[in-house]
C-alpha cells in the first residue's frame, strides 16, 4: 500500500493601491506575490512545461526526471506615477532538486501615448548546481515610435555569463546585439 501523498501548491496574489498623479493621487503601486511548491511525488509537472523559457529565466536546466522537487517564490513591486511611466522591481528564488537560483529584475518603461515607447531593463541571476556556480547579467534597452503605418523598434541587448566549477573559472562570455525590427502587431 502506498501511503505517500502527492503535493502541489500554487499561491498567487496581486494588490493595487493608489491613483495616478493626474487623478489627484500619489501614483499607483502594484504588489505581486507568487509561490509554487511541487513535491517530488507529484505527477504531472505543468509549471515547467516550457524548458527553454524556464532555463533562460532561472539559468538552471530542467532535470531529466519528470517529477522533480520544486520550490519557487517570486515577488514584485511596480510604481506608476502616471499611466505613461512605470518602474518595476522583482525578485525570486528557486530550489529545484539540488539546484538553487535567485533572480533580481528591474525595469523602467515610459511612453507618449501609443505612439512612442522606451524600455530599459536589467536582470541578475545567480544559480548553483552541485559544484557549479553561474552568474548572468542582462540588459535590454529599446525605443519604438509610430510613423504612419510603421512602428520601427530600435534596441540593444547585452548578456554576460560567468561560470565556475569548484571555484575555478570554466566559462564566461559576452553577447551584444543592436537590433531593429517592425514589432508584431
């Protein structure tokens, strides 16, 4: 007889406070919290359905086992003094079997109606898996503007990775890209 109970918990909450400055307030604040816990005995692992997105976000590869132990918590704070401007900060931590990661993310977004928009974001990820320690720094900056029927977007993306195995540097690398494109509508 199997007495093991399968465990999966998911909690999420979002709170919004305040009014925009143009509406007589001191700005809108949004607080968000999310937590996921999946015991290794749970079958059916929906939170990790997209391995590429998960690996990019947390810098940890998914295990070959379909039923890993996962404990993930994230929180965010957004402040928008105006509808056209937002500053956001978020942080999270992840434990996946023997791996551990923490993530910090910050973003500034400004727009002039639907015509122009500028975004700047910074991200830091620290992950540990057995003897391997990795750090990733990402920057993304973009500007877009509407000109008639066209909305071109210009930007810069940068990523720096540093990886150490048992205290020895085993790999690092830079990625830099200037881009321009017509965003999908």
